C-alpha cells in the first residue's frame, strides 16, 4: 500500500532533484524511497557534499600547478625531518 509524505523542501532543491531524477529516468519518489530504505537498513544518516575550493584556494592551486610544471619553487625530496628542518631554516 502506498502513502503520501508531505515534507518541506526548498523549491530550488526540489526542482533540481526532480530534473536530475528525470534525466536518470527515475521519478523523484523512487529516489526518496531508495533513501528511506537505506536509512532503515543502516539506521544512520550520511550527508556528503562535494567540497568546492574558494576562489582564493583555486588561484593558489593553479599557481602551484604552474610552478610544478615549470619546476619552480620546488624543494626536496627530504629523507629525514632533520634534512627538512635544515632546508627550512636556510
């Protein structure tokens, strides 16, 4: 027997979730039911969100990649902490 669950969700989230489910060939209710079944089986809730670096960090990472490609600002390898500390202090 089927039942109806009324939940509050941000309009944008619901629309994006519906679109994503449709692109996958699934109704949103199938996705929600799958999550509920997983919740029942695992008796836990897991939230995961892809981390997106800040614009500042993206810039730093791009600079580091370019430095690496150009063999610039590269130190090491170090084979001991002492060797690393000596280089750090120089």
